[in-house]
C-alpha cells in the first residue's frame, strides 16, 4: 500500500528529535511538508509559515501531526479538523480541559480521526505492568518523578508562566502511565503545590489519590524540579499478590522483586505512528483525557505553599 | 399518573429551603424518605443515617436527589447508580473533573438517568437572553459576581479549605448562566486569583475568556467576596445588534437598553424538578459539565496573587 502523506506542524525540538526521523523511517507515512514560523524545512520538502497556507497549497493532503507547544494547539487542531484533515497531536494536549473536550466533540461532529498522543504510554514495560496489575490487583503505588529544571529547561522563563504547568509538565508523563496501568479509576484526594515565591507554576507537587476500591490501596505521587543527581522517573507498585514492581526510566525498565525482567530503548514515537496508522485504517479516534484531567484536578484541589524564590 | 416516589439525601440548608418544599408541592414527585447523618426527618417520613440503609429498607425506591456538599457526592452518586437508582444532584457536582466524568460514564454504562442541576440556569430571563444572543450575536460580555462571604458563610472556615473553591463557589453560578446563554463555546484565556495570605481558596478572581470567533468578542468576569453593599450578580451583554442587555439578580431580571423587560421570583427548583420528570419520562440523562470545566481551567491557568490576610 502507498504510504500516507502527512505534514508536521511546528518544527521544534520534539519534531526534530522524534516526529521527523520516525516518519522518515516509517512504512506507513511519508512526509509531505512542514509548517514552521521560522521556515524550517525537512529534506528539502515544502515549508509553509501557517497551516492555512499549507491547506491552500496542498488541498489533497489528508493528515497532519501537530507538534507545537500546547498554547496554540486548540486553534490549530480546530483549523485542521475544519479543513477536513485527520489529526495527531503532541502532549500535553491543550492548556485547558474545556479546549480538549471541545476538540473531542468537534472531531466527532465532523467525523474526523483525532489521536491524542501520550508518548510515555508506549513502552513494552508499561504494557507488561498493566497486564500484571489487571491480574493481580494493586495494594499500593508510589510515583517519584524528579528531575532538574535547570538541565531540562535551562533559562526558559516560560515554564514559570501561568498555564505552563511547572513540574506538572514532566509529571503528566507519570500520570499518563499511571492512568494506563491502573485496573480501576483513580481520583485526586488531596495535593500540595509549592510555588517559588517569585514564580507562577509549581516546583514541587505531592499528591494523594483515592479510588472507589473497598480495600483502599495507598496511592501517591511526588514531582520535583530540583533533583540534580540525575532523573528519577520511577513508579513503584506493590501488587495484590505481594510482588514489588518497579517501572523505571520513564517506563523503559521493569523490575519485579529486585529482578530486572525487561529493559528496552526508545520505541515510543515509532509505536505511536504505528497506532495512528491503525486508527486511520479503522477510521477511529483515540483521545485519552485522563492525564490532563488528573493534573487539572491537582491545581483545583491542591493546597498552595509559598516556597523559596527560584533563580536560574 | 401516580407521583414518583423520591428520597432526598442530605438534609442541609438547600434541601430544607428548596428541595423538600418543592417536592411537597410537586405534581410529579412524592417524598418517600430522607437520609440525614443528623437524623432529620421531613413530615414524619422515614429517615436513614446512610444511603445503604435506605436502599436496604426500601429496595423498590427508584429515585434519589443528592443534596450533600460536593466532597461526598462522587461516592454517593456511584452508590446510588450501582443500586439501580436514577439520580438528580446539586451543584457544584463534584470536587474534581475526573469524578464528574466518571459519573457520566458510569451512568451511561448502567443505563441510568443522571441529572446534574445548575439552579441559576432555570430562569425565564436567562432563557430570553439566550434566545436574543442566538439571533443577534455577541460583541461583549462582562460578568460581575460580588457578595459578602461574611454574610453568606459567616464563620464557616471550610470555605477556605483546599477544594472549597472560595469565591468561585458562587462564581460557578455565573459561569452556568454564561455557558448557557452564549451561542458559541468559550474558553479561559487568562485569570488572576487572589488568595488571602492565610487562606487556601481565592477571595477575588478576574477572568478573561476567549472564543474561536473571528470577530473576537470581549468576554470577562470578576468574582469578589468582600462586597458589603449587597449582592451584585450581574451579567452585562452588548449584542451583535448593539443592544445593551443586563441580566441582574442572578438571572431573575432582564433589562434591555435600560428598559426592564422581565422580572420574576424564584421558580428555579420547581423548574428543575419539572425537567427531571421529563428526563425520567424519556429515560434521558442531562449532565452539563461546562461550568465546572471552566472553573477548573481558571485554577489551572490562573496567576496567583497573595492578598491580605482574611479574618472574620
């Protein structure tokens, strides 16, 4: 079968590191063009300054992958759907829940395929964990998501602006794994968000979750942006069978009772594009709103603590 | 037709002021029992300490109206749906978006009727405004929702606890009218929340909304809890036709170009129970999540300001 022609909208770091090389190597997709406000082309293919210019110049193009920051995403996805395109979008989906729900409804109204990606969900170690918990149940979960904002966002003041989510921007990756592996729905019971006195997004977040389960598993998470010893992206689970599971490295390594049972490299984006090809084949949408909802609930329910000022 | 037997769960101020008298006067409903942790009966009817006791004692009862504070609502609605009841629930629906979406999905799964009420929506002046805006369009909206927390919640420290919403608790009534009357979807563009330095919920909120509309109407809201001159519950609209509309008194009075065209008393709860009877007749749910979503987006997107301490 001929490969499906797709355009990438927003040629920032994630498009250059992942989307473009994965499309180049794909059996399902073929890059047709890019949209870049800075005019960044790829492999000499056409580049447009706005989505509208792309749609006007290539009306037959049916697919777009939107890799911009979330602030503009609602407008861009709306435009793409209105132009009759099927759409894949980066995480976090939008800056508000109302916008995401509007996109879900709009795609349904227009009968278009909408795929909301959560890259951390696409790891074999995550799938294996999900299968184990579905069978054995859950006694407790502890999420530790710690990294250095100075390493990952050096000097980027926008991460501290309202709507930037702060340490919840990496933290939502943990929530996307958490909501995928849990065999029952989870809700925010309470949270504590520490804001640097001179900044508008949290630098440290501690969350207690609840579930409707009779046996009341103990579920909690801690996100921190001041970890200088290296990344700690770990989800620890005690199963109903008493086994101790550790998902480490953001979902790429699985240890059961101190024995390493699975470790693999980064196949997240290749798996996502495979999944998108399947959705298109079946003309199905896939929008998982659970991670953004949980994160939004943290801000809604959380106690605020004024912490020390943060300077780069 | 025989009146439908219904139980009221949670016999606090809103049940005593509204639900119980409205059911007593209804042609569609008949009170069967109450559930009250304080043992508050009504008209000598049976009273139970927990919903589980009610369901065990009156298994044939098909309807409940849940009037508790929102913290316990998710659990109570889940229990009621699981017990096979159709459910009407007070506002605000739940303390998180995840919980509300879970209830919507659960009711659908069990094929039960779930009705989420927003009392401020049930005013003829609101309906009239909606009809006008649907025809003439919108140039601008300004919402002013100001009242005294000392008058409405004297000494109630829980309104300042995390998850209590603060001034957004009355403010969500304005949002429920706003989302009902607008002829297009609206989203939070930015917000500023002022928290008393010694409290965990906002005392003053200013919101700028955006829409996907080409003509970019100017949309904003201000909520304040320190208004001692009396309640100001006003939504001012300039229509696309240039008319100036004022919805005042929380939706009970409509003025167009300084001419009072509609003013009426409180028929909100009677209209809601009429609507619930219709939903039951048609076996349809009605859950409008838009007001809670918008409020949640305000907390997610908003800039925080530390204001002066608040003491009663």
